[in-house]
C-alpha cells in the first residue's frame, strides 16, 4: 500500500489506516470477528491503527478497544514492529456519554491505563483527544510533554484542535500528528486552514470520520456524484470519498473504521484510486447534506 509520512521524525505509514472505534461501541461485533477484521486489514497493508481509551461502552469498559487491538496484534502472524498504534487520552465515558477531561492528573492516569491495556512499555503515538474548556490548554499539553520526557510516550499528537492550538502546543513539544474530522460532509479542517498548516509543517493529518460517520455514510451508495464516479472506476462510493479526502493534501492519512472484513478491504481500495481533477471538482461542488 502507498505510504505517507506520519510526521516529523516518524516513519511513513499506510495512507489508509484502521480506525478501531466501531469494534468497541454498543453494536460491536464479537471479539473473534473483530480480531479477524483487524488481521485482514493488517494482512492487506494497513500499518497504522488508531484507538483511544474511551472507545468502549462506558466508564466501566475503559480500554476495551486497546485491549482488543493488543490481543489482535499478539496473535497476528506479521511483523508487529511494522505497526504503529496510536491511542488517545482526555475524554471520559460516564454513563456512555462523551465528556472532556484535560486535567494533568487524568491524563497521567489515562496514559498509565493505556500502557497496561496495550501491553507496552511506551506508547507509539499518544494524542490529546480534545481540549477541555475547564482546563488551560497549556496545562494539558504540559502533562503529555512530561509523559513523553519520562519515556512513556514516543510521539505526541493532538485531536480536535485549531491552528492556534497547534501553535500553542508546539511551544512545549513537537506535534507529530493532528487528528481532526474531514469528509465531504464536514470540511472545517480545510476551511479553517488546519490541513494546510499540517501540509506546510510536515505534520501528519489523520482524517477521522472520512466517510461521514454513522448515519451519513449510509447515504453514499445513492449519492448522485459519488455513485457516478464509483461506477466509472468499478469501486464503492465509500472508496471514492476516501480518495477525495486523501487528495486534500500530502499530509492526509485516512483512518476509516470497519466492523466487517469486507468493509475493511473496501477501504483499502481507496489507496490505489486516483481521481481526476474533474472528479475531485465534482465532489468539491457536490451537495453532501448532513440533514
């Protein structure tokens, strides 16, 4: 599979990575099926897995996705050292809700739990999941910088951040990746200059929800623009949209999720799909309603 730089000083990774979240929410598949999905993705060339401590049902289930990924990697026949696992800290799941917690004490405890769940002595890429309005951003970043200095974290990334917040973080540590939402349905990462900033700085941009997520991606097979382009290339509309996201900048890496082997392998087809300028422009101009 084609690769792109993960970020400054980090190795290249597959341009299509694996987003682990769907394997650990309420509608998650069985553990055996989940491991089969992960193995199929790795066997077909994905070298980046994205997870988080809060990819789970609620606070009583914290670390489910990390433990699942550790188990899948432990039973995989390939080269474990070739795979980068990125996790995140900074959210909680009380009663299944999604809440922010950027307190240094929380981030330290979350990192320790993630180390244990992943079964590693150092996390490859640790990402601050989202700024917490109740905690100064610099304090949260400083806590992660401390974890990196202590050797618990190799590289640091940010998620759900603005250009100003990336700049602020760069004063305390080297930001390797930024993980923000990007799809034809949600283009704020383009409109606010985050993707361009990452391109200019050589920071890897990890596009989450690249096909819209949940309800919206179900619209793609019948979308008039995406479906027409998909038919011309003999691929799915989902692959077309992933290819469009990848075309938004040289720093962009997509991390779609999958609950089945078929969906994981379908995402991989986007890595070799080259859309023409006219096709890209058609998607640019297309209406991708979130209603």
